[in-house]
C-alpha cells in the first residue's frame, strides 16, 4: 500500500480533484463501523474472539505510534507545506 498508493494517486490526479474526508465524516464512518462490529460480536463468538485480539493489537499499536511517530509525521507534513 505505501509503495504503490503514491504513484496511483499521481496517476489519478491528472484530471481528478483529490481531497480528504472532513473530520465529521470520518467520525460518522467510525461510529457506524463500531455499531456494525458490536452487532457482529454479539451474534458470533468466533468473530468476538478475533475482534478482541485485533482490538488489543490495534490499541497497543496506536499507543506506540502516538509516541513514536505522530509528532514526527505531523511536523514533517507541516514543514513540507512551507514553500
């Protein structure tokens, strides 16, 4: 994904306006996904177990990246915008 998406985006950009979702849209999508997951978890024990494992991994990973990468990435994105 990280290797191929930049080139794909550049190919798309010729004639297509690329934009990002506003935060409220992402929050709405996230809430809908959480609701969907809750339904799956309540109806299927195998999915519940798998989801619990994946959520534990994601939460630990997010905690790590928040400390290790977030500030650097944010700073680099800001610096790259400056002329």
